[in-house]
């Protein structure tokens, strides 16, 4: 039984994240999508909102949504997980993700990071870009699942 953990801010979840989750769910017995706290990247949506958005967009099956505030690798060890899944967009993600993979491996020798390439349509999609578009009333329906679209836009739109 192979368990993968896919950590991120998911602030909010986009179709890029959903694509990675669905593909990881085909590769592993269980996928935990972990809403993590990043102290250098404050979130616009609360942890419970981000978890709730994920629960509304992702088909359950072998995918579980969870959240964690401490050091990621402690969670990974506590769950006896096997693999860390990360999505890779163009070159921009590479340096940071490579550094995190090596640091996590250093802290836990069994922690293998597997990178799934973003699909062509999501290559330039990020939560922060989506938020900027929504703040100015732009249409984000191509980037964010319809189940959460109105909740995301109503919170972000500058009144
Ligand atoms: P963001 O940069 O959008 O705020 P997150 O911190 O939520 O991203 O990212 C969590 C993980 O999902 C990271 O591995 C990131 O590279 C990946 N990811 C983010 N957006 C996409 C996308 N559009 N396509 C594929 N992977 C993505």
C-alpha cells in the first residue's frame, strides 16, 4: 500500500492542482492532499476554507483532504507515507521544489519526492494569479472549479 502526500497552500485550489491530484490518485493507493501553513506566504483564505474548497472540488475515492500547521516532514513520518507529490510548472517551480525535495530527503531518508509535470493548459496557472484577476472582477471560471467559483470571487472582489 503506497501513500502519497501532496502538500501546498491551495489558496485557493485551481484546476492545475486538481489535475495533479487526479493523476496522483491513479498512481498511488492513497493520496493525502495536505493544506499546509507557509509562514512566508500568508494565505487569503483560512485553512478551513481551503480544506472545504478542496472537499467540494475533488472526487473522494482514494483521496483524503487534511491540514497541518507544523513541519511538513513530521506529518509525513507520522502518517507513514511513502511519497511526496509535487506539481512542476515551467522553470519557475524547479529551484524551490528541488531544494525542498533534497531537504525533506535529508530529514527523512525514505521520503521520495515525485514531480508530476503540469499539463499544458495549467502551466502558467497559479493561485496568486487567479486571486489578482478575481480582485479586479475578472473571469476566473476557466481556472477555478464551478463548485467554489462564487465563494472564491465574492471573498476576493474589491468592493
Ligand atoms: P501556488 O504556487 O499556486 O500558490 P501551491 O503552494 O498551492 O501553489 O502549490 C502546491 C503544489 O502544487 C506545488 O507543488 C506547485 O508546484 C503545484 N502547483 C501549483 N499550481 C499548479 C499548476 N497550475 N499545475 C501543476 N501544479 C501546480
